[in-house]
C-alpha cells in the first residue's frame, strides 16, 4: 500500500528566482576578475584577498544555479537519486580552493610586513567602492528569493558577507591616502583572508557531512525514533536512517513494527506529519511490519 503527495523542496522554490541568480552571478564574477587584475596591477594584497572572498560568492551563486538546473533536467533512469550530489562535490572543491587562496594571502602578507609596498590608496577606494555597489545590487536582487528558499538565502548571505571585505579595502585606501601607513594593506589582506577561513571550514564540514550521509546537525535521531514510536499503534522503530541528499532535501527511512488491528494508513500519515512538521523531513520511506510477520509492505512518499 502506498500513498504520496507533492513536496516543495528548496531547489524547486529557488527555481522561481533563477533570473536574479543569473544576473547576480554575472555581476559578481565580472567584478571578481576586475578586482584580481586591479590588485595585481597596483600590487594590493587587500584587493587580491577581497577578490578571493568574492570567489566564495561566485561559488555560492553558481552552486545555487547548478542545483536549480539539475532539478529541472531530466535525470537518467540509472541515477535514481538524480545528480544533486554534484552541488555537494562542488562545495567541497570550493573549500579546497578557498583554503589555497587564504594560504596565499597569509604568506604574501608575511612578506609584505617585512618589505611594505607602496599602494595607491585612491585606486583601492575606487575599485572597492565599485565592488561594494556590485554586492549591494546583487543582494537586492536576491532578497525576495531569500525569503522563500534556503538555497537562495545561502547565496544572498555570501554576498552580504562580502560587503565587509569591500568596506575593509575602502578603509585601507583611506588610511593610505591620509597617513601613508603602508602596513594597512597587508593588515586588511590578512583580516579578509582570516574571514574566509571559518567560512571555508564550515562549507567543507557541511559538504563532508552530506557525503558521509550523517544526519543534519539540527536533527536528533533518537528524538526522531522516540516520536515515531510514540504514534498510536507503533510498537517499535528500527533501521532508522536520516540523511541529507543535498541542500534543502532531507531523507529518512525506517522499519515500523505495529500492533494487530492498527491502521497502516493512519500510522503512515501520522509518521509523515511528525517528520515533516517537527524535523523538516519530507522525503520518507516507511516499511511497516505487522507483529509476528516479516516486512511485507512498503510505503513511499
């Protein structure tokens, strides 16, 4: 016996805001290239570091779009879970790249402290001000979608946090113009580089958590088992598994032993309501086992 209904995932919600994501990605990626070129031309570590920070925005926006595109693309019959894990693999690759950028910035800053470089403060202010404007425009584009989709919300937070980097570079430019203090450029570079590291760590840790099929951080598996066992007619819950397929898509499977005379449909409905409302798990497979018999029926949502 089976029963099911349509679920609205974070990916499908984000699909309604694909155009703003594309525009924000183009703006951010274009300006990231400009910032790298300008940083290399004037020798500013702060600009290069901020460009590395903007790389996280490009990656976040790109993964959001990739998730939408994959969800909208017809999947192969052999890919029974779809290609959602590509988003997670991209996040892991992005983590390694971010650590490499941060390591370069910190190493270069160490060299700059030993031999400070003359940096034109006016260039820093101009370039970073344009970058700040790009970040503000991208954030406004994503604001509506962020209220409806966790996927888009994550991308918008990437953009919002990058504003801090742009403001830091502007501050460095002002200090260079007003005081000529050369150490401000590597100091801001280090600050932005260190700001990248915890974000990269969290991104990588979450990607590994998904790939290893560990339960979401905010889901207590014992609490899930206890709530399922508390449903009227349920005797025991075993072989319970909870994991994340990709951002916004949580999955659970379980074997449920029921009492004689219990309504399988009622237990099935109650279990799905509990998992969805209390734990945010909407993709569920329950195998119902009547007492004294092997599992003989499967219900899938």
